[in-house]
C-alpha cells in the first residue's frame, strides 16, 4: 500500500481582505461570462475593478513583410530619447531567425523605423529573445539571450522543447551611438527577461534562470559591463510541479523601505498564482519561491515603485490559464499588502496572424517610472508592439 504524499507549503498572503474578496468575485464573474451564463435578475455582471485613464500608442505593427511575431518589449530613456526593444520573427515564437529590434522616440508618440540590434540566423538555427534595455552613462545596453539548436513545441508548454536546445546564453549588446554594436557574453545556459535595476545598496540586480533553476544575477556595483555574481534561489525540485516551475527567468522585483526585496515569479504550473521569493540582505540570499494569493494567468510581470513611494505590480491578474486580455495593475502602500487593483486594458483582442505559441491579449509588460507618469510597454497578441501612459495621480 502506498502512503499519501504529505508535505507542507510556505505561503505568503499579499492581498488585503477587501482586495482578496474582489479578486475572487472578479474570477467568478469572468468565468460565468465565459460560460455564457446570464444573471438571474437579467442585469449585467458587475465590473469589480475600475479602469485607469490611459493614453495608448502603437510602436510597431506586425505584418507579413515586417514579421508577424513581435513580443518581449523593453523600454528606457537615454540621451533625451526613449528606446524600445523587442523580439521580431517571421511567424512563430522561438523560431530560428528571430531577432532583436530597436526603435526610438523623442516624445513616446512618433517612433523611428526599427533597426536590428541582434540578428537571428534561420540557416544556422539561431534565434534571439530580448531581455530589456538600459542606459549606462554614454552607453546603451540591450540584454539578449541567444539560442541555437532545433526548436519544436512538442509538449503542452509555452516554449519550445527544452531538451532539443544545443546552446542558451545571456549576453549584452553595447553601443555609444545607437548604430554600431559590440556583443559580450554574460552567463551560459541562462534565461533573463528584464534589464537589471539598482538596489538601495547600489548594486544592479535582475532575475534569471540557470539550468532551469531560479537565480538572481547580482552585479558588484552599478556597471552592467562587470561580471555579475550568480545567487541561487532555493528550490526543491523533488516535488516536481508542486514546487512551482521557473524555466524562463520571468520575474520582477521591488525593494521596501526596510530593505526587503520581493521577487515576483511567473510560475509555469497550473497553480495560476505568482510565487514570491524574499531577500532580507540586499539580494545575497533568498527564501524559496513561496506560493502567493496573487492571481496570474501565466505570463511575465512587471514590479516597481512609483515616484510617490507606492509600489506596483502589473500582470494578467486573473486565475484563468493564458487569459492575457485583462492587463491589470495592483497598488500597495508598503510593498507587503496590495490594497487596490485596476484594469489597464480589458478590451478583447484577436490574433491576426496565427502562429505557434501565440495567445490573445496584452502580454509581457515592462515599465518605466518617470516622475508622476508610468509608461508600460507590451505586445498585443505577440504581433504588435505598443505602450500606454498613465498619470499615477489618478491611482
């Protein structure tokens, strides 16, 4: 007779009671609507969250000529311009030839013709994933992961079969004129999807995954050209999917006033909840990724701090697998409990150019805080690149 597999799970509750109830009500309402259920009283189902006033801008439009796959945005400000990077491919995600493009704008409204930073190679079976962009003094840095080897989505996952990849490495492309680029390797067998940011201690930090285990890259200071230290996040893989799964390094973080860093991990399981790892020593050591009550449809997230001191988390905050239509923003005064949640985008979308691993909706947000304005870059259906702007005083 086989004994039951009994284990304990560390959990972290980050929604206050009122928001927790609203999140539950919103999920129930969305599932009733999805099932075509009418209310007994004949009224419309309620909207549990308000929409934030935004301005929405198209940055690049997918097409057969330009490339029907566009995804993985990054944005920064450098030398009085805004710089927007993204992955571009012919039709399918994770296909050989996928490359990193960059465009720029003086005002976030008019964007230059996208130029190639990191080319792919269809014949050489090489493709790129874009991991963000940042300015460092006179240099502009684009973070890219390079993959070579056969690509095929043979299992029900949101990426190509891991076992068939010959090489994965994270590197940077560096320029001082936005025209000529030099490539530098950083870490082998590594995924990352967000440019590093400074901790209060003055060290660059970003999430990553090395050998399919969650890690943090911690630089010695503020120079992204230095070699980062690889800090492991404890992870018990013996329980399989019950421990969470973090193969892509899709995580984002912020630091509270008392020096605690909270890292929000996309969890590649059917839990449909973000996992949260905590560091109390400026990123030198971490808890394991704890099960949270923050819903997520399984996508990338963006976390940070507003100029007025409040903390934010942007994600597809609904426990509905791959429902990336509602792009939502949660707000916290202390970074430990979220009190408010808003819809940024909630209009239905429809894929125009079917391709492998595409999904409807607003996806992979990344954010840039600029005084009392928040800028969010994202893709639509993994086909078009956009951004939205909002006044944080409206929150």
